[in-house]
């Protein structure tokens, strides 16, 4: 996933059992990427993107990721949109980080949106009603973290850190609550806030992560095809990492006030930081700091 993942387990259990569980946990990152990558022409997602106007049976994993993506698209009024792939390619995000190869999809989307993606739960199949390029980059990592977290469920205390997105359970090896730093969006290496949580995911979308060649960065407003420049980082705390990951991207695109409204509506906590470094936090977030 072009990021570093670390897994920590604190448990009074056999080391071999812990290491085996950690291996299985890491395996989910590879598996989710294999199914959901836009950059791999042989991924299940790419094969789906190439088929239109007929139902394509997909794996339960891909179906679930798409299902959640569409729910977040719906609740964010389309600020979050898993059909943003063509716009991402147009902004230069078309390179497989492993091979360095440029990958452009065959499908060229014109005015398509998440509404053109139809799921059928009974047959676990997906129909794309228009040419479009699916992109699950905003939630796939969170989804992999949740699957990885399930492998660690036998142990009381664990932490998964995937490029700064965090999923923790219980407490740390010192018996203290897990302490999570939220990066300062403008001072590399500095923290803006530190919060303590147990049994929760904390995910951040920031404009500092991946700058685009053409200016802007890796989060796009599906309405304009450009990077929003109102918000510089959005952090969400939720029970599931996929939800925190997706809502962080959605809140980033919506802007501070509409982003906070979304977090209230979804019953999660978070912190949105604007370009002027004004901080908009839910009351629950402020209480964790
Ligand atoms: P990170 O990958 O740094 O954790 P995000 O979770 O915000 O950051 O995901 C950014 C990725 O989400 C982009 O690389 C792209 O694949 C995808 N994306 C960009 N804009 C949107 C959007 N408006 N809706 C859904 N997905 C998006
Ligand atoms: Mg995200």
C-alpha cells in the first residue's frame, strides 16, 4: 500500500502464537491490495472497472469495501466518491508504487459518479452503468486494518499503525492507555495534539501526504476534480478503521463546518484543521486530548 505498517501486541501468550497471528494480520494488507488496487491491471477492482452495463460477480471482500464506500458517498452527499479514479489519473496519480509503471485505465469516465455503481447483495455482484474508474484508496487501508485487527482479537492489547492511521485495542505494554499523536499539518515532526484511546481507530487525511505533480495533492473534490484547499487535515476516531479512514477523507473534502456536521451525523469524533490552522473539534475529541 506504499506505506509502512507496524503491529504491536502486548499479551501474556506464547510468542509463536502471537507471531503467527501477526503474520496473518500482515497478510490482509497484501490481500486487500491485491483485490482493491487501482494501479494493478490484474486486480479484481481493475477487472471490474473494465466491465460495463452487466453484473460482475465479485469477492465478498471487494463487495464489502464497495458497499461501505457507497454508504460514505451517500452520507457525504458525494464529497466522498469511489469513482474518483479517472480524475486521480488525470491529476497524475497513475503510477504503481512497486513497479513504477504508469497505469491508465481503459475506461474513460465522463460525468460518472457513485450513483452509477449498483450493488446486488443477493448475487454479490456489481454493475457499472457508465465508463468509470473505481478508486478505493480512501478506505482500503482502513478495511485492511480492521481485518488485521480481527486476527489479533485473541490478545487483549494491540496496536496497528499503517502510515499514521491507527487501530488500537486495550492498553500498551506498560499498562497505560495507547497515546496517539495527531501530526501538525505544517511542522514536520511536530504533533498538534495527543489523545488517549482504547478500542478505537484514529485515521487522518492530510494535504501534506502526497503532493500532485500538477499542484494540489491526493484528495480531490469530485465536484471540481481539484484538491480542496480549505482543510489541511481531518482526523476521525471511530470503532472501525475503514469508517474512520473513509470519513476522514469525506470530512476533508466537505470543509470544516460541513465536515463537522458529517461527524455529528455519523456519531463519531474528530478534529478538522483549516489552512489558517484553526481547529474544529467535536466535544468528544476535545475530551480525549
Ligand atoms: P491517505 O491515503 O494518505 O491515508 P486518504 O485516506 O485521505 O489518505 O486517501 C486518499 C486517497 O483517496 C487518494 O489517494 C485517492 O485514492 C482517494 N480519493 C481522493 N479523493 C477522494 C474522494 N473525494 N472520495 C473518495 N476517495 C478519494
Ligand atoms: Mg481516508
